[in-house]
C-alpha cells in the first residue's frame, strides 16, 4: 500500500507538470494512464467513484 501511494504521488506530480507545460505526447498519455491505474489501487478509489456518481446524478437529464 505504501508503495502504491508513493507511485500515485510521483505520477500525479509528473502529470501536473506535463499538463502545466502543455506537453501532450505519448509520454504524457502513459503517465496519465499509470496515474489512473495506481490511483485506482489506493483507498481514494471509493470516494472518487462516489463523487463521480454524485456529479453525474446532479446533472439534470433533458
């Protein structure tokens, strides 16, 4: 668990700087995928899923 959290922090930081410098490349896509993969393995996955569901339900249907 500790390794996963540190990898999430590492990939999150790298992704932040890549997006800040508008570096949209294959490397940035890889970092984004790895960040999502490791984030899903942490305890933050449940609250993120609940937040996403709440936002989707808050959007009114036409």
